[in-house]
C-alpha cells in the first residue's frame, strides 16, 4: 500500500515516487526490457520522463514497475468501463419525439410481441421503424447499458507531460510545505497531507498555523495513539471541537448538525416524487450524528481542556459561538464526571463559567457598538482582533466612512497574514461596484450570488472608486514592506509570463481531488485543436443499480441566448452528446461524453461554454466520479464498435469528486470560445439538471477569477521591494518562478509566509 499511496501523491506533482536516494542513481546505467516497456506505456498515456527518472527506472524491479502501472491505471481510470449509450455517437441518431411517443404506447399495451418489434433485456419493447437499436449499447428508453468494455484508446495526444523523480527526501519536503502552508489546504492537498503523515514523522521545522491543517495533524497523531504529542497542537477549545467533528463527519469546517441534516434532506428531495426517501435519509443522518465516545477518548479530551493554559473565561468565550454543540459534547464525553476528579480543577472552573455564562462576549460588544453607531468603540474593539477586522472592513467603511476606518485598519495591517490582505485586494473592486453580483461559497456547498450592499448608494461613483484604490494601495504598501523586511541575497528573478493569468488561490473551497495534476482555480488551459471532448465516468466499485448522473454544457451567445446540450437535447450546433445513461453496470461504472466543435461555435458567435455535471438521482454527486476534458491537435477517435472515446494521453484536466460533497451540481470549467482556452473553475450549485445552473452566477464567478490578484503581480511586488532584476530566461536568474512551480499551491503559499 505504501508504494501505491505515495505514487498517487507524487503523480499530483507530475512525478513518480521511487524509494531510492539520488546519490545512488547511476546515470550511465543501461536500459532493461521491463523498464523500456514501462516507459513505452507511459508514452501511450501521454507522459515522458526526465533523464534522472529514466535511469532510476532502469534500476527498478518488474514488481515495482507493475505496482506503479496499476496505480496510474487507477488514477487515470484506464481499467474502468468507458462505453457510452450510443455507438459512433459523433453522428446523431435519427430519432425524434414521435419515436419516443410510439415506443411509450407500445410499452403500455399488453405484452404481445409484434412482428419486427424488439424486446430488450430491461423489458422495454422497441417498435419497428423507431429506434435504430443497432446503434445502441443499451436501452434508449430507460438508459440501461447492456454491454461494457475493458479498454481505452491510447497515444493520440499531441503533447507529452514530463514526469520527474520523487524520492523520500522529496516527500518529506512536500510534507513540510503542506504543514507550513499559510493558506487553507484544498481537498487534494489535504488528501496528500493525510497520506504523508501516515508514512513520515512531522519535521522539526514544521510550523502549523492553519486551523484546518492543525486538525489533520491532530487526527493523524491520535490515530497512531500519540495523544500527548497531539495535545501540543491544541490551543483553544475550538481546536478540540474541530478535531472531534472532523472525526465524526469528515469535514474540516465545523458545520452544525441541524445544517448537515437539512442539507441532506434538501439533496434527496424531488418536487415530482413522494419525499419519503428524503425523510428516511434525514432520519438516518440524525442517527449517524449521535455522539458516542469511549472512556479513552473522553479522558484525553478532558486532559486537553484541563491543560489548555487559557484563562477559563476566555476559553468559555471561545466556546460560545458553538454553545449548542458544546453542550452535547460535554455530555457525550462525560466531562462533568471528569471535572470532579482530583487534578481536573481547571476543567471544573471552565465548565462552571461556561454553564453560568459568566464570561464577556467580544462579538456582543462589537454588535452593540455597531447598533449604537459608536465608531470609536467599535474600531477600538476591532483593532484587538485584526483578522475579524479584515473580514468586516468593507461594510465598516460604508457605515462609518472610509477615512476613519482605513486609518484604524492601517495600524494593524502588518499583524495580518498575507492571505487576508490579498483576499481584500481581490474582492474590493467587485464589492464596491453597484452593478456587479457578489458570490459566496458557504461551507455547506452551493454557490450563492448577492446584489450590492445597500449602503453603496450613499456614495458617489468617484468615492467608491477611491475606496477601491485606497484598499489596493494599502495592500500593496503592506506587502512591499513585508518583502523588503524579508530581504534576499539574490540579484535576479525570472517570472514566467503565464503567471500573470493565474490567480492566487485564496478563499476557493473545493470538493474535487486532482490525482494527476494540481491546477489552481482560474488556471487557463490553451486549446490545441478544433475539438474539446468532455467526459464523465461514475459508478466505480458499486453494484448495478439506478444511479443517474448527467454530463451537460451551457452555450452562451453574444445576444444573451443560452442553449443547453444535455440528456434532453443531445444535438445542438457545435455540440454532440453521447446519450443519457441512467443505470450503472456491475462495479465498473459507465460514461457519458460531449464533443465541442470550436469552428462551429465561433461561426455561431458563441461566447463561452460552461461544463457541468449533475446528480439526477436523489442525493449528492457520486463520490469518485471522474470529470474533465480532452484536447489534442490531432482528431481524437471514437471506437466504431463500442463508442469508447476516452484516451488518457489526450486528457488536459481530470478531477475526482470527493466523498464529502454537499451538492448535486458542479460547474467544472468554462471554455472561452474566442480566446480558445478553458478556465478551470469549481462552482457547486444545487439542482438535478443543468437548468438549475445560474448564468448570472457563472458570469460573477468568471469576473471574480478575472479580477483576482495574479501570482505574477505578487512576484513583481516582491522583485521591486527586494531590488531584483527581471530576466528573460530562467537560466539567467537566481530566483526562478515557472508555470510548473505555480501548479503546486503549497509552493505558492510560501510567498505569503509573513
């Protein structure tokens, strides 16, 4: 298992893991038959290798290479079923509404086999001269597949991605980067961190500052039985609650039970059906969320709370925002019983203050000052907690005026983490624009859009513009001071021009895992040819059942016209769907595709195409669902016999849906037709078809990504502050920042380590 898990982590960084020291690699070694066969297979999957990795592979055993091959197969989905509903699906099937109506009446009639009619294995009757059943791999009426395939097409890609070598030292380095990240880890990074913590000890240089990262560390240490070591990372009662809830639900954010229950009920509702299933699901979730803890766990949690080192009143205030959850936790963990034991005096005092509510609440004081319109009192309170000041800066500026608020905020900017300052700079222009939608991604999933703040109308356009400029100036000056203070011995710097279009990923919640790459939200992928092929694969490892997931796209035109290509509209100008599958076969899953013809889309004045996937079946998106797109300068073939159209060598981006997703719709990319590039984005929404995806929210998300601070801009501030000279090539520079470097969010976050 070690090789498999670490290979997956390395693959996310465009590398292969081998348990070898670089000093032991013989760069004069000769190839072996099994290593050449392995490299040849990598080429068919769209990969090449560096010289260092090549010689390391020469020294590998056949068993090691076979294990790596099996792992890559899993990551790419090579061994899954990629058969669509329609064979040769690029040519539309000649059927219409009349054919469906005739078939419907034929299946309502008494079961008499008429001459020429076909009865399918699912029991449906296909009347003569309706559906060309020879074109189908399953039932055109109920979407049940009757055949599967165990192959994919290979080697059609026009570019090879280079894989490098990862050794145990590289893995330990990745672990340190992830632990030290000053931005919240996305789902992919969190998965990598959990794997690395299982195999390597925590480095002595690790400085864990992010709460979510700290929770993963605590969980890993507890899993190994190292409760005392885990206690070192517990600073507040909220840290304990976050860990306990993460163990219970798998969520790194503290989502209250009532919210989770309501969310699952919402996902399982269908307006045209009896919602008894939704009620059963709601009841089941309630049962799952009931708290039960062993004596061992209870004793250690009691010790953690007793040894916090916080003033009991401060600790009780820290518990106040989640008071209801804490009451349940205290009872389930038997903390009242432990508080009566000798040596637990601090715990006893904490519980006494908590239950009597004999503690001040800072947020209450802030709310009172806001309600009384007392600017001086409110700003004095906000300066005590700079992070919370940053989160309410814009609304406070509108309420009390920008000058007095920014003067107070400027006194605490250097105490704020860089990520918060960048977040302010990213959102200022949109927030102070009366005509723009604001969007939010709550921790419960979905994407919500909001109109402008009502107090904006109290200010003139010039005043609003001055507010934006003041915030951007404040951010730029603070980051300049930080980079200058950090200093460097280097003289030159290389900044890849592609970094000017990659936004710094801050505040983007994700529910997808990238097993073969690490693209930041907003990354733009250039299109090589005239065709893009979307794909969706789901149902891996599940028994045959009704499980209907849908692949769709929304084509937006310059005249505000919207056209959907989906299960209800398989053929539109510039897009062709492979057919709607509603049932999955045994264990191997099933697939849907959409081909996009960029030449046709350009001729029809299409502006952009949004890619979506949905769960039509009640519930959330199927875990382990794979979605993405293929692109190649050469045409990508479709197998004539089966319709299989998946080629891993042509995959430009692929993601896997994680288990902890609380939505049933996802926009996973947008094709800019004119620029011929695809913007990777992740915008969850609620709804069982593409018709529930909001055009306005997609545009708001694109605007947000467009206006975010880019990695290139931040690096130019660094160069100016540290007096670095820009070079044209990486070979000339002391510091090098390439596109490959930017694909690792943990590396990028090092720029914000202040």
